[in-house]
C-alpha cells in the first residue's frame, strides 16, 4: 500500500480544528509524516485547547475563516461554481468551517479536507458538493473501507458501506468504477471488482439480482478497461475453490476479487462489521470518493489513531 513518505509534502485542512482529537492527530501527522496541517477555527481558542493538551502548535497552521486571507478567494471560487444571486451568499457560506475547508482544497491551498469528528457525514458531503463539486456526471458521492484482514496478504476494498442506502443500477455502476480506481491508486495493483449478490450467474431470480446485472453492464460500458464481473455470491468472489465449482466460463475476478461492491448499504454495513468482529480485521474508513478533490469523513467516535489512519489513507 502506498505511503505518504513516498509523496511530496502534503497539506491537510481539518475543518474541526478546535476538537482535541484533531489537534492531537495533526501534531502526530506533523511529527511522524511531515504533513502540513491546517486547523480551522478561532485561533485563541485553539491555542488554549492545545496548551491544555500540552501540544505545541509550532508547524501547525491555524486559520479563522472569519478573517483569513483566503476567505475572499474561497468565496469567489464558490460563486463561480454555484452562481449564487450575489457574492455575499458565497461569502456567508465560506465563513463556516466545513465549507471553508472544502473551498481551501478546491482552490489548491490544501490537498485534502478532513471533517466529521463532530458533525454528521451528511454535512461533510454537503460542504464538499457545494464547494468542490463532483468528479462524475451522476453527481454521486460514495465511500469505501480498506479492510486489512489477518492471513490475507492483500488489502481488500468494501463499498459502499456508509453513504448510499439503496443505489439504483447507474449509481451502483458509478460506485464500482470509483472504487476500482481508488483501489488501483491505493494498493498498487490492478483492481478485480466483484459485483455481489445472493445469486451467481442467474442462480436466483429477483429484481435485486437484475439491478446488479444492469449495474455491471453499465460499468463495463463506461469503463471497459476495468476488470469487473458479476453477479456473484461472496464466496464465489473470494474463494478460488468455490469459483471453480460455481462460476461458468472464464473470469479475471471470480475467486480472486480485491474489491467487493455490495448491492446496498444494509448489506455493505453488515458485511464489513461481520468481518471485523469475526476476524479482527482493521476497517480503515469510510473514505469518501466521487469528488473533484480528496475529502475524508470521520466517525464522530473516531480515536486519534483512527483519524491519523484515515488521513494517511486519503492522501494516496
């Protein structure tokens, strides 16, 4: 898996700069990874919070959106992107921490926005959509978890386990394509994408199976260079022995998948948590995808170590 140590120095903007876990994580990234961290929030309050934690802010940048030099540039960018009735509307928006952090990434002042430690995923996505914009014509954000499973040499990506509740076939196709490209950037090998179902090659009939088949057709038409296959059950996707029995014909995915696309959020969320509980796997994420620039979402219960992990992973 790629490491930030092999990349040019990166700049991360944390939208919730006053949160103690964020201050600790930023200091750790500064000290261990040479990452340039920007903390968004009122400088005096952040200085006081850091002092109480015994953390020096040396090398960390504290930026207040109410008075930052970049605020006017951020507002103009958002106005150009969204065409509000007046620039004043854009100015009011970017004076809020999440939109300001997203806009900093959009104008190239940071490489990654991190949010969600104290707010809902919905708010992070809204800020990114408004101030950065989507990378796909469908206007779709999605997420994946990078699963590090004991006794498995290669990480595997699970999607979408955090954002889209019941994606239609077109959305599922876009999730598969986005996750395949994320996998290739992250793990340094070609993505092998399994479109999961309770059916393998028509072993069952249902509208839910039809959706997965349609999604596969759409994804192959949009990205014919990718290795995608389905519909298949999870054992067919992961076990060469089972695939040899169940799968008819040749497949570059069956039995050797490193990306699993779940048909809906219910299956994905249950699936990754079952793997965690039964194997002790590390589930790093959710990592957001589908935006023009990188955005990372945090669980509101995330520990300092988890914040650091998600940030490192999002800098691939």
